[in-house]
C-alpha cells in the first residue's frame, strides 16, 4: 500500500513538472509572444479606445435629448398689481409653488469642425493600429533575439563543458604521472590552471544562459519560474540562413512601419489645415423644447412647445483664426520635411544593414574553417602531450585557441542572425 501511494505521488509530481514546462519552437515562441506579451495587450487596448473615441466624436453630431423635473416654492411671497393711482385698489397675487417637467432636444445641422473632427478621429485610429504593428514587430524581434541568445550561449556552454571534461581528464592523468615521478609537478600545476579557467568560463556561461531565459520569459509574458524548452536548434536556423544567404528582396520603403506612421502624421497635419479653415464657416443648430406644468402658477403665459434655430457666424476674432491656419500650414510643411528626412535615413540604413549581413556571412564561413583547424590542432597537441613531445603550456595554448575560435564562431552566428533579423524588420517581413 505504501509503495502504491508513493508511486501515485511520484507520478503526480512528474505530471505537474511536465505541465510546468513550455516547449517552444522559434515560430511558436513568436506566436506565443504576440498573444501574451503585456506591451501588445496594452496596444490592443489602445485600438479599442480609439474605436470608442470615433463613436464619441460622431455622437456629438447626433440628436442630444435631455429631461428635467423641477419644483419651486416662493415661501408665501406675494406681488401687488395696480393699474394706476386713481384706479381700483391693488390686487395681491400670491406666488404659489410650481413644478415643471421639461424635455429638450437639439440637433447639429452643420458644423465644419465636426466633419473634420470625425476624419481626424478615424486617422488617429489608423495611427494607433500602425503603432500596434510597430509594437508587434518590436516584440517579435526581441523574442527572436532572446531565443537566439539562449541557443548561442547554450552552444558555447556545451562546448565548454565538453572541453572541461577533456581538460580534467588530461589533468588527472598528468597529476597521477607527476605523483609517481614520471613527469614534473609543474606540468600538472599548469594544467590545473587551465582546468580552473575552463571551470570559471562554464559558471559564467551558465549565468548568461539563465539571463537569456529570463529575457525570453519576459517577452513571452511567462512567470519567472516557468521552465522553457527550446525545440529549434541553432544549427537548424543557421542552415536556413545558408540556404537563403543572398537576400533578393528589394527594399520597398512603403512597407516600413516608421515610414507609414510618418505618412499618416502628414495626413493628420493636412486635416489640421482643414480644421483651421472650418473655423471660418458658420454653424447651425436646431433646438426643440417641451414643458409640462405639473403645478401651475396663477398667472402663466409660457408656451409648452418651443422650436428654434441658432446660426453662429464667425465675423472677427482679432486674427486668431488666421494665426491658427498659418500654424497648421507650417506643421504640414514640417511633416513633409520629416518624411523626406526619414526616407533618406531608411535608405542609408538598409544599405548598411545589407552590407553588414554580407560581411558577417563571409566571416561565418571563414571562422567555421578556423574552428575546424583549431580543433584539429588541439587533438594533435593532446596526442603529442601524451607522448611527451610538447609541454603543458603548448597544450594550454592550443586549448585556449580552440575555445576562442568556438566562442568567436558562435558570436558571429549570433551577429549574422541578428543582422538578417534587422533587415527583415526594416522590410516589415517578420
């Protein structure tokens, strides 16, 4: 019975542990981040808010209906009414309490600012949607970068651990030979320094791996203690880059998110000119009012139904409207210059990114050959050291050269992938 209970408990723990692990390929990690990233959630709320802002603006031109009920008590006040000094005695009129039910409705018939305001609200929503697209691009980029960082540091860590085992094995064999006097203890001590150096590198890289996972959890919107398993390997990604090592996509600046946002800012500046011009136009409002006397006074001449129209004609405002129009035109000119400036900047940036990508791709193939050569040299040095042909210092130097080559290769891979990522982001292809 105890064995059964223990087995059930262990299976439960294993099941909970398995449920706590999130397995993610590169594509699924990006999709998960888009769905759960907190920054993107706020951006989606902003889109919903802009939709409500359009409804708010439109509602200002729809019929406005209000109703009220009032009660007035004059506390026994009276009024004296007399036609003349020689006429009949004055008549006293008492103000009795009154109560009214009032309902009124107004309808905007024409207002230039109202029409342009709706157009501006719709443009503002489009800008909010484009801002969301930009935030989504940033989240995708940062998620992929964090994914790359974890894969790269884990690859370096695996190489270091493998190298540490080999170095420790060589050190133990050398130390045993030194104890029996077959070689000098100095060689064993030199190798112990190499083992210690590799061990420190392993610990440092383990901390970098954990940092990479923390950055990835942040982008994914996961808890800090949630376990993640990455199913896409760095070799898979690099092979894909090698297959597509020539980026044939021509740069279309109109696909760039920043360019789209600046273009929309220009549209808003143009609409602002229309808004300033609309200030010169008259506005027309129709009003209807209905009053129901619940408690009538003794003397009442107010009508129940009132219908009116108000035409507001702007005549002179001391040059205010002209100044506002001039400022709107200046803002539009500034937006055009900003758009031209951004066009130049993005064109230069695209050329530089493409240049960096090609250079890094060449470095990758060169450093890949360098790693193979360094590995071959290290293996030869190990064999010669066992035969007593080379010293421990030569072996340590060859080992350091191999680790440096591996680290530089992985660093170049990371830079190459990020360069490709930057090009895709610039073209809005993530």
